């Protein structure tokens, strides 16, 4: 992954180029080895007035000479994991041997308020956004309801941010490397009550890329590093607007995607050693912990408060710093999560490496949960 | 496919819903039969301020209850065929049994000039569009150079538009059903010299959807209608900007995609009985005829002038009316082309049906040719 942050001096294509080339160098492959490119990007159209970014990135990483197919996919904040999943399916099915999956977003070429407007386009424009709702205010309603139903506290929500910043402080590529205390989060300005500014993931630029290969090909290129395979990949949908759901304290699409991913991998939530989850807002992380089966329904608040998600906890969450501290370029998030988990499983994360993890999980979310994508990774 | 045109009374989701539901009814399948949804859309972000349209369409066609995965893909004007190809690969590889592939675009909620701006975002924003180039002016340069190198005439270019309008007049769902004569085209205002207004495909709303199934499943659902299979599918890339190419009188990505598609189908250009090609501008159609192997390099002008592309010609081109007359909602074009070819092969096109076609081809293009996608369809 590239540095995440406010990358004033770098354009979208520079970021995509750096991510793609770095992944190719890391894997020791050349452009002749690549069968296809998958690009995750949420909204280059609105952020930088550029569509057709699949072809653009293929061109800039030097793949246009070989005319390989390039596929841009989009599912709001889950665009990165969607690219990962499409690339994975193309290899698992035998269509391709080696693919590059990259994701990038350049958010800071527009004003912060415009960036939030654009992020909100992953909710329902006609029935939510047009009437003034933003992604933040929709999640705020979910948070308020979760507090009402389950007694979740402001402190428990804030603890998610504290955890992410603690981990992010150890990640040199994170957007924010400052640690925060509970009182900082609880003292930060209200974004949409009960959510405070330090509970909302930032507007970030950044890119990430991974190389996927069939097991045979991966053996060829792995060198002396542990081989990591994707043993489960699943995607599920839900209604795009909150009002159409029977309840909004559950991420039903996440629960469905997790159920399928666990089934395909032959594993359960208990087998996961480390997870990267979608904390675009603190409440999203709490609901994800429940939907993924890590915490019981309604008990995610205490679960976090007890320190289960710490690097030395029962299930380390977001060692990268998560969306809150590592940063949130929507097209890149799902792929950066995968890069973090692979690095964790290889033991390449230094101070923030979880102790000897064997199985990792990534969870990426679009909108208020209309799309969820879950991947499970295992050391072979 | 839905009616194409200026659909003032219908929203993007209405159009997507109609296309998806019509395809399901036509195929006799219900939502329980569907494994996944693929959605082609170029720029809902800029046209209607809505991203995450994969989830949106899944929701509105009633698939959110079953939580099936929905994948939105984008490749400029080739977004529709890209969805078709991703859906096809998912079935051909055995991942899915039955998928819905839909495409839609709602272009008329913005001004005409804004629509051309947005279409131009499929070219290179930083190195072409920022400096004033539009998709029209880039194609105009290609046309001028083709005229210079090969003696292609304004009349030959205009003949492409005459052909499309003739065919479109027989298509009840076409955006334009008026016939035009050569003098109308040549007398229409200059858009970007040498291209005239009647040589440029319009700004259209519209949607289209097809159901893809494994051969086993297709046998189950086909009823008493001929079964049509996809025997070739290929995609190729080129540089996103014109200036980076060694020449711009060739659509190299189209040539590469066609070569691969013919190879997979075990066919050559001579085996094609009917084709839907990407005439976003008249020059694009001429260059496509050459890249697809229908006309010799530099000879597409005379080829069209001699009437080869007519319904009773040696190779009928765009019986639907093409992008020029049927209309050009970018996300839907590639899928409407497939729907037309399938209807042609089934003999369901009435007056505009080519005589007993057995093999059809679709050609869909993004930008100035940075993405090309070719599909070959055969009656089983």
C-alpha cells in the first residue's frame, strides 16, 4: 500500500501506479506474467472527474502494451473488497492464473464537505440523501438505536477510536499516527449526535494492491516467505436505504457474507486470529463485531471495553489502525485490509504484529451496509 | 430492453427495474433462481449523484431479501459489455448457474453540454479533457486522419448514420425512428470538424438486461425458443489517451479483443451473419469494421458505401439502429447489443430481422478505444 493521508503532491494515477508497481515488485512478477487487472474505485468521477479508471491504471502501470483486460468495480466503500473478490473468482475458477487487484481513491482534490457529500452517494440518493441525510447522520441513527436497545455507551463507542489510533500509531503508512485517549474522543465536536468527529473515519488519499495467483503459480513466486491463501470469499446485499430494513441495529449483509465465508473456509468465528473490520464509524465496527460472530448480539460495547480487540487481546482488531487511523480512501480500503492481513500472517508487521496468527479475516462495507464482503486468509 | 430516449418521467431505478424484471419474465425465472447480479453503469455518480448502483438495482428488483451479490462494473461506454463479460465468466467458470446482467444510464437529468462533459471523462481527464478536448473532438481527429491516410470521404462517414437511422426506423424501442438521407447528415451542423451532429450518437436514457445461465440450466428454461450461447468473449485495453498511441486510425484494442473472441469461438470474421458495432461516432463504426476484420484496413468507407451493412447486405450491421438511432445510454449499450443479437438469432425482430442468422457479434467500446469488448453468439 502507499502512504495513506492527504497526498497533495500526488495524483490519482500516481497513487495507483505506486500501489500496482510496488505489489508487482514485492511479488517478483513482471507485466508479462499478468492475465488481468481488477481496480476498486468508488467515485473517481465525482472526486477527480475521471471515469474509465480501469483502463487508466492499466495504462499507467504499463499493461496497455499487452492489452490485458482491466475491470473497474464499485460498491461504495466496499469497492476495494469487490475488486479483490472479482479477481479471486477469476483465478479460483481457472480463467486467470495471475491477476493484479488494485484500489485507489483521491479524495482531497475536493473540499471536505464535498467529500462527505460524495461518500453519502453510497446511501440512497432519492430517499435519504436528497432529504438531508448524510452517511454520518444515518450511522448516528444506528448508533442511537443500538444505545437504546442494548445499553451501549458513548464510552464504548469511543473506545473503538482509541483502539484504532493506538494501532495506527505503530503503522508508518497510516494517515493518523497520533494516539488518542477516551477523553479526547468524547471531547471532540459532535459530527451527528451521538457520533463525534473522532469517531468518523477521515477523508484520505491512498492506494493498495495485491497479486493473486493460482496455488501452482503462487508456489513458483513465493520465495522463502509463507504462502497465504484465500480460503473463503463471500459477498451479500441488503436494501440500500435504512428505512426499508426491519431493524437497523444489525448488519444483515455482513452476517450473511460471514456465514458463507466461514462455510467455504470450513471455519467459525472462533478460528480467526486477527481481523480487519470496517470502522468507517465507531458504531459500524461494533455492529460488525456482532455480525461477524466475534461478539454476541448487543454485546459488542462491553466486548471492546474489555480489551478483546487489542493486539494482545482475545481477537486483535484492526492492527493497521483501521479506517479511522490508517485512513479511508474507499477504493483502497478493502485491499489495504487484505495487505495488512497477509503481512500479519507473514509476520512482517513489526511492533504491531499479532503473535503467530494463522487465520485472518477482512470485512469491507458499502453504504450503510447494502454491500458487505468478507474474506478469510490462511497460512498454507 | 426498455424504451431508449429522453425518459423524463422515469428515474434511473425505474429504468433498471423495468429492464431487470422484463428479462426475468421473458426467461421465465424467479428471484430464487438467481445467483448474482452484474450491473453495467458508466457514471451514475455524475449523472444522478448516486453511486453504489449495484446494490440499488438488486434492492429494487427484489433481490435484497435473498442477499445475493451485486457487482457494478464500469469501463466508460463499454460498461454494459463489461458487465456481460463478468457475468459470463462467472457462469462459464461454474461459480454461478444463473445470473442477471443489467445495464442502465439516466443521462437526461443533466444538461446536454454536461452530458457530453461526462461522456468525455472516459478519455484522459488530465492530458486530454482538461485542455479542452471532448470525446467528439478526439474522434474528429481520428476521422480527419482516416480521411487523410485512406481517402475516406465525408459521404462515406455520413452513410453510417443513414444506415443506422434506416434500421432504427424499424425498431419500436429506438430513441430515433426517423430515416435520414445523406444530404440531411451532410447538412447538419458541424459538431467537431469533420464530424456533424447527425454523426454523433445522442444523449439517451435507457436500460437493458439479459439472463445468462449454464447450458444445463438454459435447457431447462428455454421453452420452445432457440437456445443461444456465447461462444466467444474477450476484452482488451489500449492507452487511455490518443497521443500515447503509435497511430490513431486503428482501434487496436478492438482488433485484439476480436482476435481472441474469434479464436475462442473457433470462427473468423467471415462466419459472422449479423453484428452490432459501437457507432458512437460514424468514424468509430468505420474503424470498428476494419478492426473486426469485416473490411480491409482503410477500406471501410467504400465497404459501407457499397451497402454491405444493409439488412440484405453481405454483413448486416446494427439492425437495432446502433448507438446513433437506437440510442446511447452507456451502461446499457453493450447489453442492448446482446439483446438485439439474441433476438435476431431467435428470429424475433420482425421487419428488421436479418435472414436466418446463425452467428452474431457484438462490439462495445470505451473512451477512444482504451477498452474494447467483443462477444460472439451462436444458435445452439
